[in-house]
C-alpha cells in the first residue's frame, strides 16, 4: 500500500515538472504617444474589455487567461473601469494582437527597442481632435511649456507695456505733426515774409507786434510742436544785419542778457542768424503790456504799487548783473494773466523808426522817458533807468507823462532844462511820500537821485504798508 502511494506521488510530481510554467507575464508596451490606456479583450460579466494599465508601465498578463495569442486595445480615456471615449487625447484607439511566442522573457518589451518603431496611434480627424493632441503634447513637455510661457509672457508684457503705448504715442505724434503742418500751410505768408518760417528750432505761427527795429512772433518748437512751450521770437530788421557795429553789440548784449534769471524779467532763451537775419527767442508771456492796460487816468494806488515793485525788482536784478536797460517804458513791461510783472528787452540797444525815438551818439532810447545824461550822450548808469522809471511812475498813477509834447526836439529840451510838474497836480489824492519819491527820481543830476533802486524799493514798500494795508 505504501509503495503504491509513493509511486503515485512520483508520477504526479513528474507530470507537474514536465508542464510549462504558468507565471504571470510582465509586459511593457512602447506606444506613441505615451500614456495611452491598454485593455485586454475578453468575455466576462464585467464586459469585453479588461483594463491592464497604461502603456509604458508594467502590465500583468495571467497566462491562464489566454491561449496562443492575446488581443489588446490601446487608447481611449478611462473613467472608472470603463472606456470614457473612443480616442486618447485626439488619437484613435488601436487593436494589437500579441502571440504567445512574443510573450517570453521578463519583462517582455514590445515592440523590441532595437529593431522596430513603437506602436503609433493614428490621429483622429477634426479640429477638436487636433486641439486635444496639442494640449496633450504640451502637458507631456513641461520644459517647452515653461519656455513658451516665458516667451508669451515677455511678448505680452512688451505688447501691453511698450508696443501699444508706443503705437498710441506714434499715432498722437503723427496727428500732431499733421495738425502743425496744416497750421503752417494756412498762414498768410503772402503779406508777411517771416510768418511760417523757421528760426533755429522754432517756427513762427503768429504775429504779435512790430516796431521799426523788429517784428515779434509767437514761435512753436518744430521738435515738440507743443503750444504750451511757445516762445516769443524777435526778428530784427534785415538792414541791421548789414551794420557790423550793431551785429557785434547785439551779440555781446544778448550774451549778457542770457545771464538774467529773475521772475520779473523776461527770460531770453536763444539768439542767432537765419539767412542773414538776426533773431532772438524769449520767454512767451500770456498777458498784455503795461501800455495796453494803463487807463487814461492812471491806476489806483493799491493796483499801481505792486506793478511798480515788480518793475523795480526786475531792474535791481539787472543792475546787479551790470546791465542797464536804456529804453525802459510801459511798452517794455508785460503783465501776465496772474498779475506777474515782466520787464522785457533788458540790455538790448534799441532803435525805433518813429517820431518819438532818437539816437544821440551811441545811445538809443525813447525821448519821452530819456534821462538828461542819455540825451547828451553821457555815461549810462543805473541812475539812467531810475529816471525812466520815475517817468513811468508818474504815468502809472496819473495816466500822463511829465512832459507831453508832439515835437521831439521840444520834448528833449524839456527833459534837459524844465523841472517836471508835481504828481499831485494831476491826482491830489496821491500821498506826499509817493510824490517825493517820484520827484527825486526825476532830478536832472543823476548824482542827486537815489543811490540805487534798492532805496526806491524800500520807499515803495513803506508806502504800500501805510496806504494799501500790505503786511
């Protein structure tokens, strides 16, 4: 009995040893694109597809579940244990049959890496499938996505921060240039040869005034075309350019005047020569001249004193720089819209071609405001401007000058020989202090006038505090 059992055991063991092993198969599929789901076709209560995993991972096949071959479905997207869609990120599902002969080794790599290409899923048709494939490719290439993100971010920043604002600025600049050129074309250049011409950086766009010596224009920069940065351009009479003495004096005095920097002095910007014509550019003042704003009976004391102080402060600054105006008059004083006083043409020799203007020796001036030493060709000192300022003060508060004669020669003789009338003869309500101040500035002997306009400023300030309620 024991011998029979032993023989039966040996027989069974030999039979088991003679049969092939039934170990599971580890399968690695090479699929493009990577990551597709792999299913085994089967027949069971759960359906006809059994999820094995994803291509590229180890797929476990039980040898007992297939015979000579195994049928695989590659592709599709998974939801739970079922196929959610018939394609994989825009690629069609593919069926692949593997024979038992292939499934040898551990693990089994199919197709082999050395002698064949991977299993390629075919792209599905349609724009939607193309978009899916593109997005999946980006998901599987994070480095490329990072580089693209940086590039797109840089491009977006350049677009928003640089290109679009610059495009807007270009359009605005082109519109400004077109508008400026249209304005120049609309100017009446037939009746004004200097209108619309360029002098240095600026083009003349409007005539502001004229005299025998020069014509004044409003100038706009051809670089910025900004009306807010307009200048006043004084274009000299072309005949003056032929006078070499005048050209030298003009250059010297303009250079000196450019050193002036004071709120009550019109700032000179530049000067030069264009096509044989001398010009200079100055600060453009929005306002009117003292001549234009002066009423026929003069200004009230509270209105006139601030203007007088503004003129004095500008002249003091010029005198400290060694500059004498030589042609101080209401026409050369501007009052801005904010009531700021600006003295013009400091340090410039002037010559007017009218009856009330004369030249004696090398001295220019307007006879109605000229000091005796200026008429006789004497040395011009700050006291000379003080005399002219005294005449202006007389006119500022009374509306008339001390001497009003049509004949220039008679007018000059009165300044030389005749004492001026008293201010209170024409406006009795003016204070005695103001009358005494004007009388001393109009003395014939410059040595008897105030030593400087600083003393005049002090006296004007006292009058303002006493009669105008100024602090």
